[in-house]
C-alpha cells in the first residue's frame, strides 16, 4: 500500500475492512489467486490560515 497521510491510511484500511466478503477468483472452476489495484480517492480540504487585519484576529475558520 502506498500511503498518503497516517490518518488517511487508517481510513482507507477501515473502509476496505468494512467491505462485504469478496468472492475468490476462479478459472475452470478452481479458485485461483488474483491481484488487483483498488484505488481510493480522498478529497481533502485545505487547513484554515489564521490572519490579522487592523488588530482583529481570525483563526481562519470563519
């Protein structure tokens, strides 16, 4: 697994582990090993940037 951020990695593992049981791959009626890539897309919001204008402070969440 190629990681993004530790919190995102944990969330990806949580999502995959919560999936229903997968069916094994089969060939000619025999179960066979199958590799796959399961892309997981994240949408991250930028962190708020605190600022100060004319002596008034804002923590960036407004």
